[in-house]
C-alpha cells in the first residue's frame, strides 16, 4: 500500500539519546507507528508519524494517555533522526537517534 511505502525508509530500530543523557529505543513500523522503550525493553510510550508539508520533517503524534510531549517534530538528517519536543511546561526536549545496527557496528552499545 502507499501508506506502508511512506514510512518504509524509517522502519526499524533506532537507538536514541535524549538531551538529559537518557537512552532508549524507537521501533518505527512501516505503518508509521512508533513504540518508545527504555534499553531494558520497558515501554515508555507509543506514537504515530504524520507527514508535514516540508520534506524530511515529520510530526510525532502521541497515541497513549501518558504522553509527555504536547508537540514533537522529527527531522531526518544525514541518516540520523533529530527530535525536538515541546514539553507541557513550555521547555524543549531534544534527542538524536541512529539506526541500531549502525550504532552497534560503530562499537556503541
């Protein structure tokens, strides 16, 4: 389907590091669904990707009631996903993620 092809280039596991140093994993499915977990596999949240009018920019829409961000944008930049999220208190939270296999090949676990 057209929908699955839309997110196929992002599908897979990404190792993410948030600006406070926490690390986790984003599992992006070809449907655009995202599962956010800690490195030990605990589910932190679920979200869904949506297109924006700008090439390479994606809205991340929380789909669970425990969502901590009110607005989040991802940008694909040279093979990495960069995230900026607006927190409920008005502050910003940033993150950077690389495909899991690429991180592992670089010796980062």
